[in-house]
């Protein structure tokens, strides 16, 4: 919903009903992930995508029907369906969609949810998508316990606070606890319960659309390569911080693509961010200083944290020297195995921009378990 939020909020403020289709689950090579959203506005305008163009025509019709009758729908498209080819799902995957009508009556909290998303404050929208007819389409809005936004704003849906209901207090309690787990991970998913929220039961499904703050990319070393990495990090959706202990180099003017530029010793800044709870398992760290007095202390700190990615720039000789220094500093072999050094994939990169693409490619491959091989030289599924 994040990428179509402006249009959704505008129509909602105008008290115009909107049809909203959300990807609930995917199998095999479906092109859009869970949480991807498509809107059909009151004037018939389509915004967003749920399949990269494969089934948009059919989903458009379902959304129009939902606007007209207000009845939510759970629909699956895939190659096993007789009409899959006719609606265009030729990619070999299967997607399941929840289609609903959104208006002021059905979703009175949208403005507050939009404000939380805009400020980077964690918030999740829970929707009953399968179960007793009187439960389907009900919403519950929750926040992460004690969470703050990217700029320090407090969540309006903190501990014990929630809006809406899925139909019973027991179900609300169970879904709130489990939904906050997904929200902490920044992951959209489906929870399954018994009719009244029994965790070991079945027959009732709740879609959790989690809107967590952007994951962080911290780039240490205020060099030209850092500017290129900051640009590609922003493009990938990270909140990018550039940090360097040298104030003459660490300036906002040199790094306009970064969200913030910090003057501090790298290891000291990273330790403070970790202690303040501002890092998580989605955080990536790129150490581009290739200066032992900077990179050894910060890598020692980074490799002791549960981060998504830690990479360090340097030649093979620099890498060998760095490993020796890290071992002398007490870093174990298991931690060293998590270090991506020399940083990036072997693309033959030369320029800072090409090197940034190489680094980004390795981050994406690490995130999704990719091997970095040419697809034309592989076989089997493209998406695992």
C-alpha cells in the first residue's frame, strides 16, 4: 500500500470509494511480493500493480465489483487454473489476492495509518481474509510496542493501543501479539487461527500488512565510492547514513542522496546506534574507509551484531591484512565468515557507480539467497 498511499488517501479524503487488491501469497515465479497493491479509483483509474501486468485486467474487474457491492473477495490465479492463460499469468507462478472496498466507513483510521507510514513509525493493518462471513473484511490497526519513527516520532498505536477489531477480543489479542512479531521483522504475511483466535485452530486467516521504517544502510567512509553507494542504496529503498570522522569530507553537500551525514568515529557511532535500538536484522553496513584505524574497530563492532550484511572495500592484500588484524582483535572465525570482503560481486566494475552496482548486487543476493550467476546459464526457477 505504501507506493499507492497518496492516491488512496486523496480519494478517501474526498469520501470516494476505492477498490483495493493486495497480494496475500505467491508461489513459484509470481512477479510481485505479498503486500503489493493495486487500486481502482472512483473514476476508473488504476494505480499500482499486483502482478507486473499479468492479471491486472481481471483484478480491475474484481475491484470494480467490490466497489459496487462492498463484498470482499479472496481470489487465486495460477497456471493450474483453466482461465490462467486468458488473464495473462504466463510467468509460471501463482498469486492469491484479497480485493476489498476502502472508504471512510470501512476504514476510518486511514489518515492516522498514512501519517505513521509517512513518518516511518511502525504500523500494521490486520485484515480477516478468510473465515466466518461476519469476520471477513474486518480490520485491526496496531503499532510496534514503544516504537519510534525514522525522525524520533512516537507511534500512535503503542503498547495496549489498537483500533478496530477482527470480531472478538480473543482473536484481537492473539493477532496483535503475532502481528507485532511480523511488524518487528518488517514482513507482510498471513496468520492462521481457529474461529475465535485459537492458535492451534484453523479456518480463519488474517493478512498482516506491515509498514515498518525503511531498512538502514550505513556507509562508513566519506569517499567518492560512498556517494555512489548512497545513491544506489536510496534507489533500493534504504535509509542511508554516511559516517566519517573527518568533518572536512563528511558534508551533506558531498552526499546529497544520503538521508543523513554524520561526523563521528565509525565504531563509536555504530555502537551508539546499536545501544539505542536503531539497528535491526535488515540493516546493511558498508565499510569503504580501507584504513585500519577506522575499519578494524567498526568491523569488530559490526560483526558482533545480528545485521543483514557487513561488507568492506579493499584489495586482496588489504583484505588479508584486515583479517589478520581482526583476528588479533579477538574476532572469531564464525564472525569473519559473515564478512563480505572484498566487497561486492565480480562484475568487472571500475567506476564508483559500477562498484556501487556490484555492492548492491551482493546485498540483494545475500537477502534473497541468490548466487550471482547469469540467468541464461542457469536452469530451474528464477525465484525460489
